[in-house]
C-alpha cells in the first residue's frame, strides 16, 4: 500500500498540468506495450517521449509558461527517461494548458481480490490518499474489475487541478508486480478521454515478457 500511494502522488501531482502547445503530432490507433501490458489507444493519443519533455522544459517564454514546477518536472523526466513510467496524452485536449493523460507505472503492491479485502482497502484509501496528496479525497468509485483476465481495482475521485477528474486502475500483472494505470482528465473532455481509457482496458492483453516503454 505504501508503494502504491507514492506512485499515485507522482502520477497525479507531477503530471496533471502541462504547457500549452508543446505537442502537435498525433498518432493513429496503434498497439502500445508497457511493462508487460499490450493495448491500443484511439486516434489522437500519443506516447510522451524524452524529446517532448525536453521541449517542455525549454518552453519558458511568456507565451508558453511552464506549468509544472521544476522539481516535479525533473521527477517526471527521470521516471520516463529511465523507463519507470509510460505516459500517453490525448492530444486534441492540449489546447487550454491541460492535456488529458494516462500514466502506467509498475508497483510491488498486490491487488485485493476477496470481497472483504476490497471493502477494507476501499475504506482505507480516502484517508491514505488525503494524507499523500495533502487535500481531502473522497472516492466516487472503488470496485473490483477484470483486466485481461487478471484481478484489478478501479478508483475514481476529483483531481488536484481545477475541474479535473481521476480514474485509476490497479491490475495484477504477476505474483510480484501490479500495474497502476492513472488517467487524469478535464471535465470538458469527459466522454472522449473515458473512451480512450476504456479502449486501453478492453484491448489489453498480457505478454510473457514485460516491455519497458522506449523514450527516444
């Protein structure tokens, strides 16, 4: 649980606000692979690369103010560049200083599977999330789901940036590792981005050898 909370904080706080106009390239529906999970995303979603992160860091003019604090941007760059995290952005939403995004991060936490364990975790999470994120977190959803035949837990709550929401899915990859899939999205793009996450989950399949995302 401790590892999961650390990943939540990095994913939600460190990546939910981005700079306007840094990325213009779109990718069609393509098969992606991250940490042993293969999936597809709809047109308009693209993977975040180290090149794009460097562009974000260099965008310091008044026209494109840096919206991520330097310390958090450095942590994000380290996580992506080292292959510890994969990030995907919904590029059509990148017009108001915020781009809806999905982050995938491996953890050593186990997904609760029994009914009692799920109830217990769902009771504990609001307090744990509130402590980690330094704000009051109330879960709008906390339920078990199936991710390509593996146990999963899905949460939903209000995001830290204005008018944003968060949906998180924790899926058990194997006996030692689970994946945390976090989508942060603006309320105005609710339907579009939820469709992207749904396509990721319904198209997901587990591969024999975990593959870390490549960052050119």
